[in-house]
């Protein structure tokens, strides 16, 4: 039996940002302490407006080695690429 606290991934939303970004990891016994520790470690200069913590074990991720089979189906859907569409001259620059 391990006495080590769970690993938490920390995401911070900056004052001028609309999305959270991953800033690091830390160990903590529960989510409340994980948020407080994340505040102390990752927002020392008051740069954050929101903190998310999630246990690492709860994150599902693809492997870089699975890149080809994972993204291959989207390569055949050229209509998803902006170059597929012609922009009328009267629209101007987008």
C-alpha cells in the first residue's frame, strides 16, 4: 500500500485568457488542498482568475504513437480545411 498522495494536474485561466492551460502537477490528499497548493505554487503573482485541478488518473489521453490511425480519418475530409472554400472578392480579407 502506497502512502503517497494522489497526483493532480493543474490548469490556470489567466486574467486575459478565455481558456485554462496546463501549468504543472502536484501531489495533494484531496481537491480542496490541491487547489490551495496550486494557488500557492502556480499563481504567485496574481496572474490567475480560475484554477482547475483534476487527478491524473482520471485523464484519458491518446498516445503520440497513435497519431496516424487517430487522425487519418480527418485527412479525407478536405471540406474541413479553410482552403477548400473560395472566398468571394466582395468579402475582402478575413
